[in-house]
């Protein structure tokens, strides 16, 4: 009888690799050629991970100390410059009330615009009212002057406790808002540079917020268009803030210079782990002042310190009202849960 051709090729095709036929004694089930788990679970961040909770707390402490030292250094630098002190004295004896009013209005406008950004980004993750978001932003702005960025941490804790929004989601929204600020700053800066390069008027930069509006026609892009419009407007409000701060300190600046200072201030506000850009914004604008408008460094420091003083004067009452409102809402939410 001729040999079975299957036996000449070794293991029969209907046998497992162990050699026993199915159903015969000693047979074992065929092994699969793939693992039962597609992949191992991702490793958890170790205690040495650079962004774990312990390290973030350390970075916030370092940022708070650095910001305080930068402010102290700015005050000392201004105090030691007698010409700047004399100029500030003359400005104090004949104050620019219009500049003071613009500074106060700019602080209020930034409060409303920032609230609109976070409300737009957060509303798809939970039910958050616009007034509620205004209270949150006002409270967090004031609390961020306290070391450890207590305002940002408290806002995330509030969203979790009252709105049922996870902390991770709140953190992602904060990062999205920062990214929108960076994009808006770049857009306004590009428009300002284009206007200067072709000899167009400085107010071309004012058209940037309107440039995002056509995207709102498509519902999918509508939140993005709203956020970018608000953030671009906020950068321009910082330009008004810079103009008023320099004018209040006795150094009127051109609108184009104010736009340049706003771009620097917006970029400085993005520095992480430093609440409200404290100290960083003052020195960034001061170092850019000779390039932007031909002013001395200490003149930029004095102007930014004056603007910061008005910001804090506005933030204190708004923040206290916001904190009181949030305490009431938190108690009501706790009572409703029994």
C-alpha cells in the first residue's frame, strides 16, 4: 500500500502540535497563537514621576516663592531709580483718572471674558451656570494670589463636589483654555506684525476676534469659534490694560506699543505654577519695554506694578463676593444630597 502523503509531512493537519488526535486519550486543547490579554495594563505613575501630585505641589511652592521674590525685586528696582520715582510722584499729584478707569474696566472685562471661555469649555461636561462660572473665576483669581495656586485647586474641587465633573476633566479644560490663549496671542501678534510690515494701521489687530466668527456657521466648530473670539478679545483688553498702566504711571504709549506689551503679558500669564503670572508678567513687560516703545526697564516695571495694584484692588471685592456665592451653592448642593 502506498504511504499516506500526510504522514510524510509530519504532524497531521487535524492534530494539535502535541501529536495526539482530537478526542483521543491524552489530547489537549489547541493553543491559541495570540495572548489572552491584548496588552498589559499601563504602569501607574511612580512616586518619582515629574508630574505626580507630590511634584506638582513642589512646583507650586517654587512658583509662589519665585513670584514673590520677583515682585520684591521689581519694587526695589523702581525704588532705587530716582528718576522713575520722581516721575511717579508727578503722576500721583496729577492722576490720569481716565487711565485709572480703563484699568478697572479692563480687569472687569477680563473677568467676564475668562468666565465665558471656561463656561463654553465646561458646559458640555456638566451643568454650570454662567453666573456660577463668574463666581468661580472671581474666587479663583483672588485665591491664586495665595501661595500654592489655591484658586485653581479650589475650582477643580468645587466642580467635582457640586457639578459632578471629575478633577481630570477640569484639568483638561484648564489646559484647553491655556492653549486657546497661546493661539489667540499668536494670531494677534501675527496680525500686528503684518500691519507693521505692510504699513497698515495698528488697528488691523483689532479685527482678529471677528476672523473666528465664520467658523461658528458650522455647529461642530461653534464652541471653538466662541472660545477663540473671547480669547482674542481678551488679548486686546490686555492692550488697553497696558496703555492705561503706562499712562497712569506718567508714560503715555502708542497703541502699537500697547499691543506689543499685551502680547508679552499674555505670554507671561501662561507660565505654569505661578498664580496670575505674579512677578513674571512685570519683569517680562519691563524687559520688553526698551524694544517695544523705547522706555527704560524700570519704567516698564513701575507701569506693571501700578496695573497689578489696580488688578488686586478689583479682584478683592469680586473674589470675596464670589467665594460667598460658592459657599452658599456648596451648602445647598450638600443639603440636596441629604
